């Protein structure tokens, strides 16, 4: 795995997170109103760097 700086990681996380809010259809907008996504940054000892963990909370 390539070495990733904190700045590069945050840029990649923001780009993938922004993809969720691109309007694709009405069904996705209706689903988003019923809950929300929680994103946490955790340190992964195996990878030796931070990674994002996402989960949907209804």
C-alpha cells in the first residue's frame, strides 16, 4: 500500500464523502431523510495510518 499523508487522506475522504450528496434520483433523497451517516477517523495499527469508518444510523 502506498504511503498516504494526512492531507492526502483527508482530501480522498472528502471527495468520496461528497459523492454521496450528488443528486442521482428522488429515492436517494428520501432515504437520506430517514437517517444519517456517521463518519469516524480511527487509527489502524495494521495499516499504520488513519482510516475512515462509516455507518448509517437510522
